């Protein structure tokens, strides 16, 4: 392999990572770039060239273009027509924000280097690449997150020492390993995770340490159980005191957990297909508002665009008792009219005609709202659980 070919391959590997579900899920910058109305779902190559792990291989935009065409990333990224920006082949939608628990392992007992001086940070004796190699037999490792201690100190000197004990900073010896697919995760879990009654079929070892491995879901469940067991072992008086202390927080969690409900009305939703690269929620809203002769800044219009940038399909629904100047029973007729105008190209979105548009009715309409409501409840539940787990981690 020539030096130029190796550089292209290395840059392609970085593109595969930066545009992966695992990275975009946790990288606010990449999500913002991909969802920006100005970039239309593509990240400018000049922006990517500022990323350190790409910049160390090349500063030439032409090399990045070649890397984006490399066979190793053909299922992940694509170039825009002018070859000045790169986007995802499969759009990153809201469902993907919730997928990591089902794709991840919790790995413990990674080797650590203790600090040579008092007050220094503990460092990992392994790298991210070392961990990736350990698990590569089971599939593509999308992300490795090496965990680090969060300091309990509050910069109060001796008071912190008395309250929290010696400050421990740096490596914890644990990490999360995320695979690209559930099948890969299951393959690894079958061999590497204990079922509680017997040892795992295989034990991975690195730096002389035998690793303890479990699924992320089981790890979260065990933390929850330990918290309950800890509470069960406390005196009734302390439990009451803790319950009173946490009462407000629990009420908030329950409030966040409250089931999402939507009092939807029939014949108020339109399916959209064949949406262009420049489409976004704002463009859909503006197109409908313009047709209705309404102010595009009128949030009371009651038009909701159900769409994620980069997708080719979406929906628009109307949830007020007034659409433009139309009220009451005539709203359904107006929505049907809008669907027809979108379908025949009379209404364009972001300067382009949609592939097709249709009023949702019957089973299709019920399925659309059921999926939307289920997603909102799943999202609320996960946010609440995540918030509670962070609180428990700090308390533990």
C-alpha cells in the first residue's frame, strides 16, 4: 500500500467514526452540523479539516473527498453534488438517540497506572485502540468510553478532605464498549457475560487483568437494585428522613415519567415522501404558513412538522381548532386540500416539489399517532431514568 493510499484509508476510518450513530449520539457539534438548515444535512469538508484526528493525516480537501469515496465508508457517508461537504447515507433520527443501552457492554478491571506523585491523576495503562482490538472478534466496535472519576471536592481545602476524604481523580478502570448492531452485542454477551449462576464461557485479559464484563442494561439494573437494597438495610428513621429529603426529586421524576397523551383528531395529518436535501422542519412550516396566508412566525398556527433533517419522509399535522381562517368541521377539508396541493406540486417545500403527499386516514392514521405517542413516552422514560441514575451515581 502506498503512503497516499494509507492516508486515504486512515481519513476514511475517521469519517466512519465521526458520522457513526455512536459518535453523533454523544457529539452535540456533529448533530448540530448535520441538522443545520444552512448545511442541509452535510458537514463542510473545511469544517472536518479542523478536526485534529483528520488534520494529523491531511490538510488537503481533495484527500478527504477521496476518503469519502473509499469502499470502507460507502455505507456510511456520501458527498454532496459539489463534493464540498459530507453527509450520512442513513439520516440520524430521534430513535437513534435512544439506542446505546441495547448496544453496549460495561467493562471493568481495566489496568491503571497509579500517579507517581501525591495528588496526581491515575491514568489508564491501556488505550482506546487496545480495548477495540479486544472486542473486534465480535463485530465492529463503534465507540469506547473510558470512564474517569468526577471529583467530590468543592475547592474548600481541609473541609473537603474531612467531608469527602482524599480526592481520587483520573481513571476508574471501567469503560463502555458500544457495538454497531444488537447482533454483535449479543454475540459478545453470550461468550463474555456471566448469567449470575456460572462463569462466562470466555474471559478477556489485558495487562495481566481479567476483565469483568456485563451488558450496560444489566449494569444499570444492578445499580438500581443495590440502591433499593441499601435503603432496605437502613433504619426506619433514616429511611423516612431520606424519603423526605428525596421526596421533591421523586415527585419530579414521576412528573417526567407521566404518560404523554395527545388528543388527536381525525384527518389532521399528512404524510410526505420524496423530501429534498434542503428540507427541514422550518421549511415545512413556512410552506404551509405561506399557503394559508399566515405569518411564518406564528407559533399559534398549530402546524407541527414531524421530520428529521436528512430523511426523505416525514409528516405534518394540525393540532389546533383553527387552520388559517378555517375553523370547526371545515378544518379536515382544508387539510385534505393542503395534502392535494403538496402532492401536485402547487405547494413547494424549500423550493422543491415533494415526491408525494397524502392525507393519513384509517389504520395508517392510527398507526402514525401510536408510533409518535410511543416514541414520546420512550423518550420521557429514558430521560427520567438517565437523570435518576446520575443522581444515584453522585449519591453512591
